[in-house]
């Protein structure tokens, strides 16, 4: 096994020493290692050097998921028990990982819209129920007073009720911007009169 780790699957009487030797020589062999020989130390080492092998680990832990995610944000795709922190961390390392996010929070949506607004459609396709009036307004406020492209968001949502809600939000945003303009004009007129 030391010289030919690929023979590991053919060995009938496997031991921890033989397993460790084979996996250290050729990490992908982990997919053939029985669960009882996948020690915590061995799995941490493997995930650290080759995060893509995360799905081959039979005793998955949150710690192993986090190690893999720290090495490669795209490992988010293979993490079933995602947390908001994991998702945000992955997105901050590479925004394209939005495709694998299962938890969309206000903070994640705001981050994505701020960094790459054209990707928000993907997030909406993943989890359309997260889009609320408050989120759209808060996103709008965070995008330097430029209106979020509601027609593009509407194309990503098939739910008619949600589209109706977006129409209402769009009208409110429109009214809100005109109220601000009216207030600014009123203030300017007051200062001119004085």
C-alpha cells in the first residue's frame, strides 16, 4: 500500500495503519475507506488538503464542513446543514457561491445586491419567499438611492401574489422618492424666502 495505494480497496484485512498510509499517499482513496477507519484526524487532514473530498467523508461534522469551506467556498454545495454564517463567509470569498446558498437572509441579500446586483435573480430563484417589502426597500436604500430593478426581480418570480406585492413596493418606492424631492424643493423655497 505504501508504494501502490490504489490497491487499498482490494485489501481484505484493513488496519488503521494501512488505511492511514494509503490515504496519505493518495487522498482520493478515502472514498473506499470504511467508516470505522475514517478517524477525525485523518478526515481533517484530507479535507484540509483536498476539500473536494468532503462528500466522501462518512462521519461528517460541522467542523469538517467549516474546514472545507475555509479552503474552498464552493464546498458550500455539499454542506446540507448550512448556517447563515457559513453562507455569508462563502459569498464574501466568492460571490458566485450564491448558487449553493440555502439560507438567504437580509444580510446576505444586501451583500449580494451591493457587490453584484445582477446575481440577485439567482438568489430569488433559490428562495423567492424571502423577498419582502422590507427587504426590497432596505436593499433599495443600500444601493445609493438607485431603485432595485423590480421588473427583473419579477421575471425571476412565478408567484403571482409576490409579483403583486412587488408592484406595490415599486409604487411605494416611486412615491417615497417623489416625497423626498418635494421635501427638498420645499426646503429650498423656504431658504430662498428668508
